[in-house]
């Protein structure tokens, strides 16, 4: 089994189902999109889906430039970081691949999927106060 995420990161990601995907738009500027995602720990990838995904701007952006970043974050119910900070999260930077799956990730979604292959992971206040980053 390929282990991309630490145990704390994997637990954090599995407890959430909404993130923000940043892609690079036609003029070279970043564009952010809320997305549903699923972690495939065995493959070391993250699948992102949606209704009529192939018709979306994020899909077309990835066709032109596959570099992306997915941020999953929230405010903890109690202080988790320095100075009583409640913010915590994971950013996954990598390369996206456009794939078509046999069945939609959930009913109402298309069979088109954005598959994120992580290259760098940045965390803050997930497994301990503070943050860190590493290449994978």
C-alpha cells in the first residue's frame, strides 16, 4: 500500500468531504473552485468529482495546464495552534489527470473525474500545533 499521507493527515481528510481546487486559468491567473473529493490511499491519489464535470472551467483549465492545488481546511472546535488558533488544514499540490470512471463517485455526478497526484503536502495544526511541508 502506498502511504502518501501521515496517519493524522489521512484521518483529517477522511473526516471532510469539501475542499477548494485551484487551477490555472487561461490568462495564467489562479481560479478557485469548491469541490467534493475522495482519498484513495491505496493509489496515493485524490479523486475530485462533480455534475457535468467535463463542461466546467476547472476541467478545461486542467486540459491546458495540469498543475493544481487542493486545500481542505476548517476551524477546530477548540484551540489547536499557537496563540489559540483554531484554523487547521491540508494543502495538496500536484498534477491532475482527467479520467473517466466506470461509475460516478456519487449519484448525480458525471463519470468524469479529476485525479490529483500529490507532489507536495502542506499542513497546519493538523497533528500538532504549527505546520510543515514535504515533497512526496
